[in-house]
C-alpha cells in the first residue's frame, strides 16, 4: 500500500486522513487544520483531488 502524504503540510497520513470537498473534488488531508486550509485555498489544493475512489 502506498503511503499518502498530506497535500497541505506534506506530512505522512497514517490513519486514513480526512476527506474534504475542495473545488468540487475530494481531497484527503491529515487533520482538521489542513482541512480548513484546503477549503480556504481551493485553487491551490483541488489539483491534489482524486477523480474517483
């Protein structure tokens, strides 16, 4: 299994992370602080979004 890295802080996501909607897409981040930052700057993080599960 590939290790995931948070697109906001670049830390390793160990527990599955938090999935947030950013720019109409799902982005997995490491925690609440990074979820807030991703939502505040959707143009910056929407490129890290998954197109499907």
